[in-house]
C-alpha cells in the first residue's frame, strides 16, 4: 500500500512539475490563450494570494483604501497594461522598493504640505477631479481647478492632459472613478495635500518564479471576470 | 459448464497488497512488523540524506529563464523588459537580432558582475562599497517615506531646525583707515591717530560726509571691501573677525567708534544693514518638507544599522574603540 501511495504521489508530482514547467515556458502574455494553464495557475495561486497578498489587498481582492492598496478585482491598473507580463513585473520587483527594477519612476508630490498649492487651490482641483470622474461637482470651482490642473500644479505631467493617467508613472486614470485611497472629496483633498508614496514589497525571491507567474495569471484572470462573478466569488 | 467459484478460488483473486496485509495481521508477531519496517525505512532515508552528494549542476536552462551564466539564471522577464526598453518595441515585435543583442549584453553584464564579486570589489573599491551602501539605504528608507508627516510634525521639525533656515545678512559699509607707522604714515602715533579718529567720528555722527573725514583727518578707504552690498560671510572674510564684529553691530547710517587694527585706526560707516533673519515657515515649507524626508531616510538607516549591529558579532582588537 505504501508503494502504491508513493507511486501515486510521485506520478502526481511529476505531472505537477510538467504543468509548472509549462506555465513558466510559455511567454507570460501567451498564458491566457491556454485555458487549462490558466485553470492550473488559478488553483495554485489562490492559496498563495490568501497567504501573502490578502493582508493588504483584502481577501476579496477589493483593496483597502486605508492602506492605499488597490483593488485587484477590476481591470484598472496603476502600472502597465494589465497583461500577465506587466502584473508579473510588479510582483517580482515591487513598487518603490528602493531597487532599480521596481516601479518607482515618480510619486505624487505633497502639493499642500510643500506649499505649492493653497487650501483653496486644492479644493478647486478636487472639484475638477469630481467632474472628470463623472460625479457631482461645483462648476466654477471645477473650472478653476482645471486651470490649476493644467497650470502651476502640472498635474497633467503624470495624470495626462485628459486625466486618463499614465501607467508608466503609476499615475491613476482619474476618469475611471476607481480610487486606491478613497474617492470622497476629503480623501482626494488628503491625497493632493499630503501626496502619495505607496510601496509594495518585491516578492522575488521570497516566492518562487513559478508562484509569481501563477499569481500574475490569477490576477489577470480575476480582473477580467464580469463584475457579478467577482462579487459572488467572495474569499478566493 | 461454469460453476460458482470455490472459496479457494475467491481467495486467489484477492489483490496482492490485501493478501500481504492479511498475512501480516495473521502472524502472532504482527505487532512488531510494521514498526520495524518503519524504522528500516526511516534509517534508509536518513542515510540517503546524509550521504547524498551536492546537487548536480544544471545542464539545462530552467523554465522562466533564458540563460545560465555559471549556474546563475538570467530571467526571461528581465530579457523582455530590457528588449522593450532598448528597442522601444513590444517584445514580440522585436527582431531576433535585437533580442540576441540584448541577451548578449545581459550575459556580458552578468559575467562582469560575477567577476567583480570574484575580485571582491565590495571589499576593495570605494565606489562599489558606496553604491551598495546607498542601495541598502534606499531600500530601508522607502517605506518610511510612505508615511507623510502631519502639519504639526512638520511645524515642530521646522522649530527644531530653525537655524537651518536663517538668511545670511548683508551690508554696505565704508571701512576708513588712518594708517599708523610704516611708509604710509611714518610719523603718526597710535594715541594721536585714536585722538584724531575720535574727533572724526564726532564729526561724522554730526552729519559730516565721508569725504570730509578723508580730507580733514587723513582717512583713506581700506580697500578691503568694494562699495556694494555684500553677504555677511564675505564681509567677515575681508574685514577680519575684529572689524566684522563691530560692523555687524551697526545699524543703518551708524558710525563705529575708532577700532585699532594691525594697519591703523579704522572707522566703519554703515550705509545699509540687513541683519540675518530666520525665514518664516510658510516661505520655506518645501525646504522643510524635503529636509524632513531626508531625515526620515537617515533615521531609517540608523535604525537598520542598529538592528544589524544587534545581530552581528563585532570583535574589536585590544586598544581599539569605536
């Protein structure tokens, strides 16, 4: 019986290793074309997510505004195009980890605290952000906010002139109405006043290359699920 | 012709593991068989573990890597990143030649890094040591920077470091000198010069011009200072500590008492004085913020070093102190 059990376990391990090799041998952005591989990666990654990622991003993957940890359940990405390769790069080397391979081109300046914008300026910019994100806003303040946005604050340098952001800088798309640190006017005010300098650790080599690839595929797959499916999924 | 199998035939059809198990259980000494087998198996595994050699070197590149350089892997993800950066194209749009060129440069880089480690550059080359030190400092500082200070903390930091925001004072000052002795005025004695200078000071304070003092008392410009507004530290450098101390105490339009210096008796006439002052918080907010962040980084480094020290074994030679 022991031999049989051992044989079964060995066969399982060999089969598992073949899947792992297949996952790593496939170019990251080609993995989603192979549903069986995606299913394998998801099964492998779900417990890893619960163990390593859920503390910040939430067990339901919807993020935690208090920590500035973004929701991973939508298809809105701070860095890269949301493909497996770009997600994997973020997990590999992290965000603002201090090493040069991490995502750290720039950060959000503390416009209020550094005295670049006055209290009134910031409130006007907040109204403009409410406008571009499709919410109720004060017209005159938003117009003034737009002038500041494109003027001395140079917000467009990172968030783009049309406020759609730039995933190279990690500057959020302000028109998407998706907020990492809360989207209420007070939250927006604080983000502009104090700036943002969120970090995420590099997971390489804490996790193996295979585990990171599996997580990247998992996040890619979840981000493309219909919202209803994500809502009903609950804890991964 | 078929018939129901006899009991013996049914026994023959049982699987071999079951038969072995039944046989083991049927024996009187069965209670010791399984533990004994477990012991033998455990000892065998332990022996295998103890005497197994070092892992064999990799002869194939593992999945996820594109090359092995002296057993050190080059990540496929890094190749993609570097190809895209070098060619400004998506990886799948880059030509095979472009990919080859980038991979070659990555392998060269890895070889040089390995060579650097072999040459022990971190031990022998100051620039490498500094780069490593800065790399670690950057890593430990980043998380600190994610916690912005409150306004009260920033203000308290400004109050604590107020002297860092002092503007240097400026002045336009005439330095008149009545030379004593030497080829310039060989017959003049110091007491006589002091007496004349005191009289000149009285006149100047009464409204006489500098030219009047020069013409009637023999004062000349010391030429230590140009007649333009100068920063305090420049004035100090040119006048010397003794005269600068006198000058910095004068207000706009004030005349100093006579001061004896190495070359004669000096009188200082202050045209414009802008004393040093501390910039107010609102005008230097950005500098305060940057300085606070720098200090956060330094604090992070200090804590990191403290932790490393607590975990390190450091032995000093006799007579050495740190």
